[in-house]
C-alpha cells in the first residue's frame, strides 16, 4: 500500500528533477558554444604578473587565484581567462617584458570583452625601475587592447600594497615598497586618465592588510586573492 501510494510519486518527482538538470546543463553547454550554439559568454581577460597568475596559492591556483575566484563570482555567462606571467614587467627594458611573452600573444587572441590589467610590481625591482620606461610600456600595452576589434572595456589596476618582512627599504626579490606606494600608482593613474579607461586603486584596498599575504610580503593567500576578486567583481558588475 505504501509503495502504491508514495513510490510512483517519488520517482515522478525524481524524474522531473533529473530532466530539469539535464536541460539546464544542455542550455549552459549550448550557450557556451559546445553544442553548436554561438558562444555568447562575456570574455574577461586577466593580464598581469604573478599576482594574476596566482603565486602564493600555487597548489590551488585553479581555484584560489583571483581570476579563478572571479570566474566563480561572475558565473557561467562569463569566461574568465588567466594570462598572468610570473616576473612579468610592463617595461620592455625589464628582466621579463610582458609584451614579448606568449601570455601576451594569447591574451590578444582571446577576443576579450573586458580586460583587467595589473602590471607594475616587478617593474619596481632595483634592476628594473625606470619611471619613463614603465609608463611607456604600460601605455603600449593598454593601447594594444583598446585597438582590438572586440573593443574591450579596459580596467587598469594599480599594483597592490607590499612590504618588507625584514623592515628594510627593500622587499623580497628586490622590490621597492616605497616606489609601489608612490610613483607606480601615480603613473598608472596618469595612463588611465590619458586613455580614458577606468582605474582601480588596488593599493588602497590592500594597504596594511598584512594578514592577507604570504611570508614574502608580496603575494597573497586565498583570502587576499578573494579581496582582489571581490573588488574587481564589484567594479565589473
């Protein structure tokens, strides 16, 4: 009696749930172009150095880097791609110019609707720092994305706060916190103004929040990258 009364209804409800789930997944796949439909996702191209790549959370960067967390927040109607280059510089005279990298070439081919650009921390290394070269390199990179056929909206992100774990003038890797705090931000703001693009002050957001960093004072833990992704998400949305 129990089976006759409740069993059939249970399986009917289960069948409805399973059918709905299949249709939902099929819709997502079609919307993403996997089942022959046009890929209509909004493409977000994240450009930068190790802070974009996900250093600090290397073992879980596919989940905890800021682009990965941004993807989760934006949802399936967006496609967020990580083109971070560890040690990359905006300056062409730096030790690893981003503009000469495969990551840069791939980012140009990504057909972005949105570009989030955060380069500069490595430019402040003693071996790299040249204010004029930084501005020239950053300007060239910004212009290259604005010239794409997709005409993406470009967000220029000021490099985050960093600090010396030894209390000296230099942070790890020869990075100069004083330059990050001052000249670097001024130049980034100037470039954003000259190209009429939106400027995100990530230094202000992260200033002094040492608990969000790894032991090197440069890279973030997962909570730090969550703060970065939250900040960028709020601007995009």
